[in-house]
C-alpha cells in the first residue's frame, strides 16, 4: 500500500534562512506528488505539484524517484511561510484519492 | 464566498446517535471527495464521486458510513450509531473536470462524539 512519511512534525527556522521540509513515499507505480499548505485559520490548499515543476511563493520540490522523496525547499524563508505543510501522493491508477503525510508545522521566527 | 462550503461546522453528538454532514462543492466541479482528519494526522481519504457516481471508497468507510451525491451537486455523509472513535474533522473537497489533481477543500465539519 502507498504511504507518505514526513519525518518532522515541527520545523523552526529564522527569517531569511533556507528551509527544507522532507517527504518520503512508498509506492510501486508512478505516483503524482503534491504539497498542500494550511495557513492559520485557513483551508487546506494546493501549493505545488511535481508535474508542473513550477515555483510557488518561492518554494520548489523535485521528485526523486531513486530516493522516493519529494522534499519542499525554499532558499530564504519568510514569516508568512509559517503554516502546516502536507505532502500528498496520488496513485497513477486512482481517480483522485490523495494519501497525505502527517504534516510538518513550519515556524519562521523574525 | 464561492468556495467549498460544509454544514454544520461543528457537531457534538452522543454515542449511538446518527449524524449527517453536507458539502456544497464549487459550482461546476464534477469531482467531490470526503476525507477524515484526526488530531496530529493528515487527512485520510474516505470516498470519491464523479458527478453522482461514487467511484471509490476507502476501507475506512465502514458499514456505518454512507455518502451520497444524488444530483451531482451537493453531497451528504451520514454516520450511523456514532462511536467515540468517529470524533474527527470531516473534510470535503472538489475539483474541476479539467484539473482533477487540484482539490479545493472546504473548512471541514468537526465532529465530537461524547
């Protein structure tokens, strides 16, 4: 069965520092990977997906099939990046079911 | 607000009672999803509709759970004979036909079973 692991429940950095949120997955097929974000008192929303290979709010993520990872990176963290981040996987054969990791709370200190 | 809406936002019920939640997706989104989220965990998939057809169900969706989307618009999720383990946030999401990968989430319904 597919599984998504985010090893860090909490991550704290200072403003301007680089940040990396880790995500590892296990799935034997061709997955589609996503990062979703939930800011305080807001809804869960899509941040980025690996297929688009775009940078959103300065964040990027590269799918590494060899290491089965999809880490989220930003070179210079901002205070407004403080939020809960979820990594999610969609099976290639699924209609749209997402399997989420446990989430990482990112806190960016001034 | 043109986003996904859910009603009620909070529900407290006694064990053994039945509860029903409603989700109104974004207009013209043909795909609708239900997830459950417990404290400290990410959302867990429950079920998926494309228009009015329920195409995928999780094993988490026991016999006590049933979901419908009768006209391909709003959806309901019913839990019969609630148990304390059902206490969770129930999230609904929808996605458009041309972007099935992008799920728009509602605010959720928080269920507390006492």
